[in-house]
């Protein structure tokens, strides 16, 4: 039932990492490249995704 949280968390981490790299201009080819605001948004999205992933893992281990 909580499998969707793992999938969503992984997708958010991936998407946030791409946005972060575009924001710091390490990954070019987009209108977001070189705009620092996207690095902040990307970092926040990665943190939210990691929170979902870690929370799901902890809940699975604590469940009897």
C-alpha cells in the first residue's frame, strides 16, 4: 500500500536533482539552466522525495 510513496519519492529525487543541476548550470539545454532559483527548488524537491523514501523504509521496518 505504501509502495506508491517509494515510487513518488524516487521520482521526486530524480526530478529535483535534474532541476538542481540545471539551476547551477551544470546541465544545460533548458530555459531553467543558469537560473539559481531552480537550484533552490530542485534541492527542496530532493529533500521532500528523500523524506518520503526514508519515511517509507522506516515504517516498513517498524511494522511487525
